[in-house]
């Protein structure tokens, strides 16, 4: 306690001495003190300036990050809008093609939209359309695109239809080849591998045409059309073009590979083909109370 009191007394005495010093002496002490602490003041000022610069940089960096994020979102939105516009333009072009499409002969075209395609293991077999027998469609009608034959209807409900695609091996079509109209039986080629896990990942084989006369003069590039025989497909529907001609192993007839004209990969809109005879039969059914003969 005595030491503490002594220290306090000395401090008080020192302050009194300092406050009562002559003015010249007091000024010299103040100037000396100012000179001694000046370097520390410069360092503190420099540090403060640096801290302000760092703060300004961090604030600017944060603004830049926020701006980049905003611009990235805006670019993503614009890209999506561009994709939507391109898709709409492509669909409009396809619809214009459909509107201008006509068949030669007494046929009625029922426009349909593809609403369902089989999954990974049935991609090349069937598709489902958005119209059924309520729209005049029945089983066994030809289904075409603007470019060519796509298949035939096999199952029909009131508002939907299932189409067996031309690529399926069980789809068979009586056809005629070239300007001379050589007859043959065309069947789907199936896919490039047997029993795949994901059928949609594999390309389809060209269709095969069998039972062509050995005397047939057929060339690569010849058109292949439906013959009208068999009562399923009207005559003259485009099927595709010959890509290869060769003799059957039996030696009794010739064979030909045919590339389908219809793009079976991108089926969106198709036509179901009705003949005038089918329309008359349907009208008679309506006249008998809706009962189909």
C-alpha cells in the first residue's frame, strides 16, 4: 500500500511540475514528443489507408461476383429462349410442309401427332398417336410422313392408335421397285445388334426386299413404292430407295436393301391414310346406327 501511494504521489508531483514548466521548456517537450511519435503516426496512417483499400477491393469484388451471377443467369435465360425460338421455328416449318402435302388418288389424310414412343427397348417398334376410331382410324391403315411410309396401325382405341413402325421385322409391305414396277415383299430390318439393352442407342438396318424376279432390272437409287396388293396400303405410297441389290442364297430370286424415306428417328407428326372405300364403309356404318359391319 505504501509503494502504491508513493507511486501515485510521484505521478501527481510530475504532472504538477510539467504543468508549471516555463512555456519554452513545455514547447520543446511537446515538439520532442511529437517528433518521437511521428513515425508511429505515419505507420498507423499507412495501415489505415491500406485497410480502406482492402475494404474497397472486397466490396468491389463482391459487386463483381453478384454482377457475374446476374449476367450468367441472364445468359442462361436468353439461351433457353433462343432454343425455344429455334424449336418453334423448326416445328412451324414442319407444319407448313404438312399443310402443303397431298396424295395423288382418292385418299383422305388424317393428321396425327405422336404422343408416345416405346422405351429404350422398343424405340424402333411402335409409337402411339393422339387419334383413334372416333376420328375414323381403324387397324391396318397405312401411316405416312411427308417423306414416306412410316408403318401401319395395329391397335386402335377411341382416342389413340398404336403404329407398328416400318423398321420392325414383323412389318411387311407388298412393294414395287423402279420404273418397271418389279414386285417384292419388303420387311423391316430391325436394329444392328441382337437383344440390346438400350435399343434406342443403335441404328436400324435397311429394310430388306425379297422375292424379286431374277430377271428384274433394278439399280441402286430406284424408288420403292407400295404396290397396293394385300389391302393394307394404298398403291403408290413412297417407301424408300434401293441401296443394294444381290442374289438370294437359294438362287431363286433377287433381294434388295431399301433405305426408308421417312425419318423414323424424329417422328412428330404423321398422316393416317384412309381410302374412299373405307370412308363409304364408315358412312354406311353411321347410317345403320353406328354399328360397324
